[in-house]
C-alpha cells in the first residue's frame, strides 16, 4: 500500500546542537557507554528498533526525532571527524498530528545499532514532550466546539521549550500562541491582550492604557483588553468599548478564582457571589455590551480553564467567543519507549510485543 507523501519540517528549523548531541551530552550515559563498547569490540549488530507509547494520543515531535537521527547518527572516525550514519539506516515514521492508539508503533529504525545507540534519550524526549502538548491541546480544541483556543502556557515553563511546544499547539488546532518563539516554526507572530501590567503603568486606568495600545498596535493585531483590573468587568468593558469603538476586537475576562466580580457581588451579596470567571459573569458582560451597542465585541475567557471546564461552559451555552488556556496544557505525561525487537533478523528482547508492521509508517528519505 502506498501512502501519500507528506512534508516534514526541515531539520534546520530545529537548530539542533548537533555536536553535543553526537557526543552524547544530552543522552543517558548507559547509551553512550554501550555505543563506545560495541565500537571498541568491533560489534555492529543490525537491529530493528520499535518506538511506541502506551496512551491514546496525538503524535508530536516526530519530525524533530527524525531530524536528530538524520543529523546526529554516525560515529567518530580515526581522526576524530564525524562519519555520517544516516544513509546506513532505514527509518519509517508517522507524521506530526497523527492520532495514535496505545502501543501503536510510531517509528522504526533499522540498521547498525552503533550508528544511533547514543540518540535514544534525545529522540524519545522530543516525542514525549511534544505529544503531551498535542494531546492536551487537541482535547481542549475538541471541548471548545469550534471556538478558538489561545495557547497561553509560556509563563508556566522554561523558555527553551517554547518553539517546539508552540508548533505542537498549532498543529493540534490552537488558533494563536502568545510568543513569537512559539509561532516561529510556521512564520507567525505571538498574540495577546492589553495586560494588567500596562494598565497599572497607566495608573490603573484601563481605558487610557487601551487607547494608547490602539494608537500603537491597532494596525498590527486584533486588540483585546483585559477588563478585570478593577474587578468590575461589566463597567470596565463598557468604558473600554465606548472609548475604542470599532478598534476594540474583544475583552478578556480573567477574574481570580479567589475573587467575586463586583457585578456578581451586587447581584448576590459578598458572601454568596460566585468567584472567578463563571458563566453568569460572562452572560452579564455579554448582555451589557449588547445593550450598549457593542455586539461586535468578542469575549475571551481565561484563568484556570481546562478541558472539563470548557466542556461545562459549552454545555451551558455560555456566550464565550474564545478560550485562553495556560498551565492545563502542560499537565500529564506521555512516555515513549524504544525497544530492539529484532537483532540480525531474529526476534529479540521484548519477544511478547506485537511485531506486525504498522502500514501507516512512511519511509523517511
């Protein structure tokens, strides 16, 4: 069966620290030692390595894994120069964004084990991280029933993971990311809102901060303004909408889960008012905007949203236009494993594992 040709990301996109990866700097030491011992003993077993994970997931990081094999497989020659090993390997792999079942083989590597023994830690780690993001973003995208998901976890993790994580989120369906680094692999730009810190810099005047933001950036992006700085989202949303008119694309509700918005306190009293961004708060803001002639203004919600909470909002038909999701997209884990399942053409190692070929795998050329 011939599979359709699908383009993979060019290895140059990843800016791999090739020399360090080749040296084993990022690899579990036992793989580096194994490679060195086999080479010293003159042993060059031809193996079939099978890569899989145990969860239902959406595959990410596979193009980066392939790039690592392409750029970093091989060995050091007698004079210390690196001898490329890619042409000695046969690699078959699924693609970015492919849905995978538990235990399904996502990649196979066949060839002289010494050429790629030192790379296992690195290529498995790429797939584990990016697949985690893919799976989590796919879940919230599905929960949102077609409404945009804005990917906002940058502040919850180390900056070095932003580029690949942003790509994974993009492939999984996030409509926007918050940093230029996250958008770099497809040539995009980060998106965002008028932040609390800028409002504070304008003496807590949300309208003044938003107006200044519009003067500088209205031609470059859809302007969305946080309206919970004073914890009175209805009043602030109306003031901003009145001041900015058609230049305002949306308002963002981000009320802390430990606070009740003033509009809900007025309705229910300080003790009974629900806290955080709740369906009732969204509805009263929507009603106020519509009544004020601002039906074009979208409502973005953020602050502790995850798949379950988005599903609950959608089930109640809350008038949300987009969801900003942060730390929830980093939860959980996806662990990949690589096993040698054939050595010199004979089953070996994990002999009970399913060795049937996965016809979805595409030969990497």
